C-alpha cells in the first residue's frame, strides 16, 4: 500500500486489491516482532532518565498498590513532575487476593475517567500482583495501551516484570483469566528493594534459584556466592542478581514468547505452587515460598526416578534451606491441606486437557518435561516433603 504524506495531518493511501477467483482459499496473515529494553538501575535519577525515554511526549497514568504508593509514590510523582509530566495515579489494595477480575474491571472504569489516549503510556508500578493485573488491564483498555513495568519487588524484577504474561486469578485456579502483551520497556530499580523485609527478598530469591536450576550453572554460582549480601539488601549484589535473571528470562522467553509450546522450563516449581496458593486463599503464603516448595517436590520426583543424582538434590535443598525457603510442609507459613492441594492439581490438569506435567531437574541447567507423572508419584513426592497425604 503506497502512502504519501500530504501534510502533518493528511496521509494519502492508494490500493487496488484484486478479488479472489470463485472458491479460492483466503488466508489471514499477521506477524508481530517485539523487542524492548530491560534495564537495571540503582537510583531515581537513573531510573527517571530511562523512564522519560520510554514515555516520550505521551500522557501518563500510573497503576500501583497502596503499599507502594505510601512508600514510593510521592517520590515517583515528584520526579515526573519536575520533568514536566503530571500523571494520574490509582492505588489498589495490596496482595494476591486482590488480583481479581472485579478489581481489574474497577481499574478499567478508572481509566475511562482519565485523559489517557490509545498512544499514551501506563506505568505499572509495583510487585508481581500489580504487574500481572495492571499489564492485562493496559492490554485490554482501548485494545491495548502501551505500558512500562517499573517493578518494586524482587519477584517483580527477576521474574514477573519480564515476558508480558498477564492475568488475574479465579476461584478455580490462579492466573486463569489473562493473555500476553509485551511491555514497552522494563526498568528495575534495585534501590526500591531496600524497603523489603527478608521474607520478601527470600521469596524473590526463589524465582532466581529456579532460573539457576533450569538454565544457568553460572547464575547458581552467583547466588551461592552472594546469598547473604542479597538478603542483607546490598545494592551491588542485588543489581548482579536482577541483571542476570533479566538476561536468562529474556533468552528463555524469546524462544517461545506466547507459550505456543506449553512445556517451557520456566514452569519449574509452579505446577504445585499455583494450586498451593489457591488452596491457601492467596493470603498466608508468598508466591516465592510456594515456588520453592514446588521445586523441592519436583526435585524429589526426579530423584525417585533416578534422574537427579543425590548430591545435586542435596545442593538444591541446601541452598533453599540456607536462604530460609521452605523445603518441607512443616516449614510452610500456612497449613497444607493435602486433599485440597491434590484436588487443585487435578483441576489444573483438566483445564489444560492433559496429564500431569512437571519439570524434573537432571542437573543444573538440564531438565526433562514429564507428562507421564502418575498420581502415585506425586503423592510419594509430597509425602517425602512431609505432607500427610491421604491414602
């Protein structure tokens, strides 16, 4: 389609598309290639520089939660205001149990009352809950408004903020309603992590350990070397951790950005983590704690099959214990109802239309995707983790 710019406001197009022969097949075609910067910063001036590049001359709306708004909202608004940008901001209740369809609809209603146009920008400012739901809201509003992730938690910076995988929860299953829409960019300012307590840092570290196990022995070495400084909030250690996770996840996502192949190894630990969070009502258990427990269950499955050597299983359990993550049912901060958990796993199996699907580690950086895990294998692995499994 040739085009001609007649003036800043007028573009002339010219088409002469032939009609198909009677009965000829008609094929729809669409192709979209997306790339975006993922930068790791350590201060607001550095963060603001990158954020302004991504915003350009657009109007801005900010979606955050009340905890982040109280801790960091004034600083972000002040920095943007000094740059000549006056964003509108909304703060939702904090926590996974608020990542719901009604809350997402409230956000959409709020956006209709702003001055935001389709080519403006939504800044998603918060942790994994805000990123998952806010990004989905941005992708749905006016069929898609560009959004920038500004994650403020370690889970958000090493995992949730990258990849454009967006969703809200349902009573049946976590992340049941959602889709894919890539951000315009991701800015991970590790100075925000200094307001997190050790439990939140440990939860984020679980997602980092996952990436080390499935994809990067070098990243495993980094975590082993820097675990204590990371949990102490050392900015240099945190920057190395987030930078490494960003590169690993970006590479894994690039291979299958829209999960056309649902066998991606990034699901390690999540086959149990998601139903575990659902049956504990998204309240007492942090996502990273659930992922850590899920990884142990899958590692024990692999060891029981003779796929994972005992020394490597010991290294995995040892690092998780060293950083204070749960490896047994007694160490979980929520009581585990085995019958409800097994029922939750079964619901996910039915939703996906297949068998049990688990990521089984063979060594650091090597896994196998197992579709043939039996209910008895799952029960035995849970029992090995101290779960009182019904007979």
